[in-house]
C-alpha cells in the first residue's frame, strides 16, 4: 500500500510539472504588449486628395478634386469638403471614379485657404487654395439724369466678383445704393432720383476697391 501511495504521488507531481511547462510555453508564444491585428477593411481607408484642378478662384467656381478612397459601400453623400473648416456644397453629377466636384461658396473671404475632404469621420490631407481678390474695372454710367425717370439701373464691371451680397457695399456720398444682383463679372445696381453728385465707392469684404466720380442731374 505504501508503494502505491508513493507511486501516485510521483505521477501527480510529474503531471503538474508538465502542465506548468505548457503554461510557460503558451505565455512565451504570445509576448506581452503585442499590438492587435490591424483592420484591413478598405472602407476604413483614410481619403487622400491626389490632385485639384485649380488652385485659385472666386465664389461660385466649380472645383474638381481627385480623391483616393475605396468606393465600396461608400456613397457620394458620405463626403464633405471643408474649406478652412467650413463645409462646401458638393455636386458630382456626371463624374465618376475618384473624381468629383464642389462649388466654391460665395461667403468666403479673400485670401489663402486649405481644402480637406471628410469621409465617415476621417479627414484627408489638405491642399492650398486662394480666393482671388476682386478687380473693379469700370462703371457703365457716370452721368445720371433723372429729368424723366425716378431711378436708373447701372453696372460696375470687374473680375472675381463671386461674393455674397452681404460682403459687397456700394455707396454714394455715404449712402448705400441698392444692389440688384452680383455675379463674377459685374455688380448690378439701382440709383434713385434725389442722389447728389460725388464718388461712388465700391467695398468688397470690408476693403475699399475703387472710386468712381459721377455727375447727377435731378
């Protein structure tokens, strides 16, 4: 009986030793601090702006971007274009693959900007863009005559005038004139009977751009 007990004890000791060795071997097979496997799902890929069709322009311009991303399961509605952090409207009709377009907003201030793409919360690299300053060239009428009319429509011609109305001010003798519309090439205005001769001043984005002396006959 004593021999049997001793034999069983020996077997148990050897078994525990083997189990212990297995645990050590297992621990060594998975080193501490090993990084988890990376997610290889392509839809998680960070978008990369590869090229931009133009690097300067003015409000209303349509800008083409080429972006490297995996289109699988991604709609164009998932994209957001940021200009200095401000969201721009995207219109991608007629474009395919990596290329799409967006419209440059009218309410941007002139100067250097950064453009980025946001896709499912992941932000791309940034590219530089410059909103060009306006150029005021001429006025369509500098001699207003109101003997037979109560108001006169006129234009101030120029370039890079893609700005919203709230960023454009045209005044005569310190009084604002009514702006009908603005596009990239001219500002359409109305002068009403009762104005006096003086300087028409054009201000865009808070900066005086041009003065035009005008004559008035009421």
